[in-house]
C-alpha cells in the first residue's frame, strides 16, 4: 500500500491529478475513454460491463427495505386485525386508526431517514459507498427488532424512526454509486432500478398483507414485519464483495485500488483500456478540484453547485406533489373510493405488479427519449388523470364512479412508475458534481423528506373518514401541485442525456440555460 493510501485510512486527503491535464499522452487516453463511452449503445455497454450492471442493481436493491416498510404501514392501517387491536371504534364492528397515529406511522420512518441522509454524506466521503452501506445494513438488522416486538402504536412509531436512519444511507448512496460505476449509456437504466426496487418491495408487502388479511390475531401484522429480515443479511454479504466506486477511490488518491475496481466492473478489460478509463476519471476530478478542495455541505451553495443543488432538491421534492402519495397509500385509497377491504388488497397487489412492469418499460423510454421529455410528458399525463380523478369523485357517486376512481388510481401509479419516478433518480445522479455527489444526493433526499412529511399528514387528512374524507377529490389538490412542478421543470430542468460528467461540469460552470443544454456543443478538449 502506498504512503498516500496509508494516510487515507486515517485522515481525509486532497490528491492532485493535474498531471493528466499537462501530459499529452494521459489527455489522449482520457479523450479516447470518453469517446468510447459516447459511441457505445445501451446493449453494447451492458455486454461490455455486466458486473457494473450487477453491482449497481445490488446497491440500488437496498432501497427495497424503505419501500417494504413504507408500504407495510400503509397496508396496516387498512388491516382489520391491526385496526381492531390499535384503533378506535367508529361503528358496529368498525375500527380505524386515528389520523394522528396514521400520520405518525407514515412519518416517523421519514424523520429517521432525514437524519440518515445527512449522516450518509460525510460518512460516505470518509469511508466510501461500500462500507457506509454495510454499516446501514447492520443497523437495519438490529432496529427491526423494535417494530417486531412492539405492542403499542408508540413503540411501532419509535421502531420506524430508528429503521429510517439506515434508509437514509441507502437512498443517498444508491443512485450515486450506480451512476458512477457504469458508462454513460447505462446510467438511466441502472439508476431507474431504484424505482423498480420500490415496486419489488411493494409487491412483497401487497402479497404478504393479502395473505394475512383474513387473520384476526397479532400475526396478521407481525409476520409481515418479520419478513423485513429476509433482506439485510444477504445484501450485506453481497456488498462486502462489491468493488468500491473508482471515482471515490481516485478522489482519495487510491489509484491502484481504482484500477482494480475498473477491471472488476468490466468484462475482460485490458490494462490499456483500464488505464484510459482511469485517465478520464482523473481528468474530470481535477477539473472539479480546481473549484475547491475538501467538500463540505456549504460548498453545495457556492458557485455553479448552488444551481445543481437546487435542481436536485426540486426534482426529489416534486415526487411528493404529483400523486405519488396515492400509490403509497393505495389500499386505503381504494377502500375510501368504495371498494371492499378484500378487493382493495387484491387491487393493491395488481397495482404494484403493474408498477413493476412500468419500471421495466422506463428502461426503453430512457433509451429512446431525453430525460426532460420523459419527465415532462409523464408528469403531463398524470396531471390530466389527477383532475379526472377529482371530477369522478365530484359527481353523484355510484358503483361505476367508485370503479372509475379506483382505475384512475391504478393508472396514476402506473404512469408515475414508468416516467417521473425512475427518471428522477437518473436526473439526480447526473446533476450533482462528482466532488459533492455524496453530499448533494443526501441534501436532495432531505428535501424529499422535508416535503413528504407534511404531505403524508395532508394525504392522511384528505383520505381518512375521521379527517376531511375527500377520497378521489384529492386529485384536485395533487393535480394543482403537479402543475406547479411541471412549470418549474420546464424552465429549470437541464438535459444531461449523453453527457459525460466533464461535459456536465462545463455546462453548469458556463451557466448555460436549461433549455439549451441539449444543443450546446462541448469540445472534447475543453477543460473549463
């Protein structure tokens, strides 16, 4: 191990990579590596980098635990045994969880995750994506015990809060790691698997909740809670063997390890090809290093990084304003729309499976269309469906209008899962600079939680019979907020498809208008 690498084990280091900018041979290597990524098609890139795809998917799959737990709680409030044990009686043989406790169950995990994302940034900068994720998985294994043995709403809420802390680690690191280990053509597909992991978690929850829906004892909710333990340990073992991001290693001055990671991520990577990729990474990192040294949270608000941080925060926050919370509380929404409890659980299972299909479809959409196109058109479609939902709930209600509201709820979830949901993670991972990426993704996700926590309360108020009891009329509210998101995205969302991280840095540093990102030409030899 080199002296620099030994030093890095104890203290952060700032290593200069300016040799790559001054050495013509290294510059040519960097140019060749970047040109090769631009020339690759999606399928060609996948065949050349199978292990990069695999490890990106494994890292993204950690988010299945946040999805599992989030959907578990939203299903519990519609579970008869859970309502009877923890709820208040509202009629003959009718029970419900009070709105304040519904909100607490839904929000406590997000509060914990809010803390987790802020811890994730500095920890990742210090020990890397791999060890930070392993630490999160160990904490996750321990905190599940609180929820499983909890016998009051108070303990369940506390358990959720503690479980939320490792969620913050996973969601902050997954899109950043996935976008760094794959070449340009695969960034959208790999980061979109985050949304697929959400769908997988919701499918398992929907299946478990449906299977135990008819039980009248405590195991109706304890068995689904215990199923959380099927994820952390296998993932911990896998991630122990995964390669660290070569971008993180280069920033820490650990070139030999970065070279080994590059070789492990590709298929039959030659020494020459690996050295070229290394030169490309060093070139980009040196361009960013000229803007500042050791990254801090305050750097997110300086220079061109302020604009990048705002975009990341807005894209993350917008996920809560376009009807996504209808999908997150689907079972309860279907019940409020007039469906029976059993049919609501069945419909929720169908919805989650359709979301998985939509996630897979997003791979093709992102390969064919630009990021802005997928985001804006997907959001436009959901705006229409949300207002239609509100109209259906406003006319005199009957059997047909109930089914119309339920169908629109399914469609809104499907459209979101195929467009705005997955493409948001791609945009987030591509927008931040390499130097500040762990901190930027953390702050962006924090913006998501800051908006989600009050929106969960608002959503619960709108749907609950002890609240405003709006049912499908909530479509007017979410449709209105979605319009604001669309207008903001139209003017401020840049197009970064086919852009290397070097090109993205230059575009932001030159303060190019968001709508001109796609057409602006960046010379292959430009460094600023």
